[in-house]
C-alpha cells in the first residue's frame, strides 16, 4: 500500500529537482520504487518545480503496467526497465540541466568526464553516451535501459541526462556533480582542462569509496 507520507515525499523531491534548475518547465521526469513492485512516476507534461499530487502516476514495475493516477511520462518505459534490472536502484531521474545539456549537443563530446573527484566517486568513472533517439521512442527506452545496467549516469545526445541512485539524495548528487563537471568542461573549452588519471581514480576508489586496491601484475 502506498501511503500519504510516501506521496508527500515524492512531491517534495520532485519540487527539489525543479528548484535546483536541474529541470526546466516540463522537460524531465522522476520515478521512485516505493514497494517491491510499485513505482511512483511523474506524469506526462508535469512541471517538477510545481509538482502536485495529481501529477503522480502509479505503475507496476515487473510488467510496466500503468495502474492509476496521472498518465505517466512518455519516458516511463526506461524508468521501469531500470528499476526492473537494477534491484540496487530506488530512484531514476531524467533531467536537462544547462551545461550537461550543452555538452550533449557538442559534435565532439568528451571521452572522459573525470575533471573533479566527485564524478568517479559518485556519477561513475565512465559516463554512458547514447546517440540521439526521439524522446519517448522505444529505441531511446531500450538504449537508456541497456546503458544503465552497468552505469549510473548517461548523457543523451541532443536531449539530456539520466541518473539512477539508491535513494533521492544519491540520485540528486549525481545529477548536481555531473552538471558541475560539464560546467567546467564548457567554461574551459575542449583541450583546456585536465582530467584525473586512471591511477588517481583508483586511489579515490580505495581511499574515498573503500574499495579493495587493484592488483597489478609485476613487470617481467
């Protein structure tokens, strides 16, 4: 059973995304796994900065079936597929922040987004880059779901971004840190910024994330 408390939490978190300008007007969408097989999804055309109860759709994760409430966002297919494939994920956010969206429109996109430590530590040391597909299309849904099987952040060419997280704060900080990194890239220009080396990323994984050090083979 979905409670009023859960509804109110979802409304507050949707408005949070809008107030931080990660989404303008009706450009993005949000989903949250509230029970084992049910998700709240923002409704089609809803503006997250002024999100209300009547903008919420309830969907079944296992089947992708719409159950009740508002008509779900046209991107709900990839939201539900990610939740199906990633039991570690509770929240999926599709957003269109200023600098990250500018990067998505670049002819020569960066191959490495690790300009600050927060990118490999939170967004992932590799960012999936997806070709352009029409918003709401089956092709886009398939591509995003496939990319986020083993990534937490995806850049959608000429469209926007998608992040997933274990909770709202986790997804939110991935979106904010990715936007920060893209702002650095745009402001400095291609070829005029440095990125962390593979060794520096490994060092962060050990000392910040607590992972086991990688064992490198000895030179013969």
